[in-house]
């Protein structure tokens, strides 16, 4: 008893439930009828034709699930038919069995060269024909299911808007989606080759569970190793500064693809482009820093304002107390500035303030702080001083620098300065005390004739508004 053809159902390919179709081609009417009836009893819909030309025409119009083809025929021989069917839509994968009396090696080789799937010699052994016909159709349908499944998965991957790469356990690419061509963080991905990041791509942020790998060459192997041992998804941020000057950022999300046993057979990585977000965030951060800087800077001179000066003083005192360093705080009040303002106007006065600010800034070291406290009052904070005498020498150099002529409205004008100095720790351990002592010393210079420098005394200091 012949067994019926019973295809395995699959939800992705409902055509597998259809009765298979066989195309029988032979110029011998008796053998053609025998094969047609035999295959029909196996559960196939059959169509028989007597020559190769009709076979090609029928397949082009109707298709078939298997072709049983005689080799020696008039009009068009079986070898030509086989080659022609392979060139037709749907003909690339259909099983074609050559049934022939030719048994020489050349004919057999020729059959497979033109695309035959199998070869049966005459006289036909019906058990062989039965088993090969059923097996080849089952195999063809299984192969079609596999192609459909691959196409289905490819459609699924292509539906992901972000560049997405699927790798096997060795890191070779198995699937990519159409969006990968937009990803500038990897070299052009090629199926069955290893995924490679651009050498200039760097990790700039990662979740705590991600591998702490900074070497670009080692990053992807580390990711695969991590994902194979963890059921948690991976997330990290990548950045690349391209030769054209553009910055590319992507959040990368990864998961292991596991079989029923839990073994990781592959990995999927999704590159989510966040360049616009990151660039905007950097712009906002820059603006925040700029605004914050403006809040701590004197708008006219660009020097630190009182708020920043007091902050620097707190920080410097804390460091000095830890490292046993000495500090000097200078209060500077300009002499003769009011005369310039009254005679030449406020614009000229502003030019004087800017010129003096530039001179003070050029005179100090990079680690020191110069501030405009308001009006024509300035302060200088000197860190890590060695001797009091060097502070006095520096102060007198400032007096000379400040007194240099300034060109205003076509004439040379000069201003002087009164400087008061307090020292840490000699004159106090707190910012408000040092400010008060320096301010007191500066006013003593004013009372004594101006244009001089004086160190603070150890006496009580007046109150000054300053928050520790």
C-alpha cells in the first residue's frame, strides 16, 4: 500500500497544506501514463505532457512541486528543458528528476550540470521513484519553509528603525537590516564576516553590568562574552568623532539569542542614534556653564566678581589648611579714579577699569585669583607664598603697573592705588577675618597719603559681610 503525501503544517507557510502538483514529461505515452497514475496514487495532482516545449510552457504558466522528466525527447530534450525551467520564476528550487535510459557517466554528469536534482534510470524501479518523489517534495517544502522563515525574520529585522545586527556566537554577521547603512559607528557590515566598529569609536557611558572595556578591538568580543553569561540586556553609549568634524552618538542595546536549552547561539545589537539629543544636551550644558560663568564674572572687566572671589577664598583656605600653606589677600582701591570719571565721563572710567584689570590679570600666576569687588575696588588672592618680603615686592610692582599712563580721549591719564594685605594664617584663619584685615590695612594707606602698600596689624578687624 502506497503511503499518502502528508506535509507538515507550519503557521508561516499555509501552502504546505495544499496537495502537491507533479509535472510528468515523456514522449512515450505508455510510460507517461504509468508514471502519471503511479504518482497520482501517491496523493499528487498530476499534469502530463508529451514533449519538452509543452513542459516549459506549462511550468511557466502553472508551476509545479516536482518535475519528472525524460531525457530523450523530440522538440526539446530533457537537458534543455531542465535548464529552461531553472531559468523561470519558481524554477530555481523545484525538484527535477531526470528519468532516462541513458546510464553513461557523461549523461549523468550533464543532467546535474543543467540543474537536475536527481537521476533515475529506466526501467523504473517504482519503489525508488516513490521514495525519491516523496522525499524530494518534502525536502523542497522544508527548504521553502526555511526560506520563508528567513524572509520573515529579515522582514522583522528590517522593521526595526534602528540599525540592527544579528551575530552568531563567533561574532559573524548573520542578519543586518536596511538601517545599518545609516550607522556611522561601524565599518560597512557584511554577511558572514565579523562585525567591526570604526577604530575611532569609543565607549563613553555604560550600565554597571556592562563589560568595562575601552579598547575598540576588544569591545565586541567582551560584549559577546558578557551576554552569553548574562540574561540581562546590555546598554552602553558609543561616540565617534568623524574626519568631517561631525560627532556621532548611539545607545547600543544587546541581548543574547538563546535556544530551548538556554545556550546562547547568537546576539542582537541595536544602535539607537542619539546624536541630535547629545549635541543638544552639550549645547544646553555649554549655555548653562556660560550663564554660570557670567554669574561669577564681572561683566565689564571679565574678572571674578565678589561671589566667585569669596568661593575661591573658601576653597583655597581649605586646601591651605590641609597642606600647611601660606596665603596673601590684597585689597586694592584706585586713587584718582573719581577725577577721571568726573572730568572725562563714565565711558572713560570704564576704559580705566578694563585697562587696570588686564594689568592685574597679567601680573599674577595662573593659580592666583584677581577679582573686581565693585566700583574701583579689586582683590588679589595669592596662593602658596614663601616670604612676606616677596609679597611686598609683588605689591609694589603692582603699584608701578597700575600707575602706568592710560590713553583716554587723546590724552595720557594716570591713576594710583592703595593696597592692604592680610596673611594666612598670621592675620586669621577665616575668610571674613582676612577680608576685614586687608580692608582695614587698605584704608590705613588711604589715610596715610595713598599710593602705597601696608600689611594688616594684629588688632581687631571691622565686620565684613562674608559667608563661610
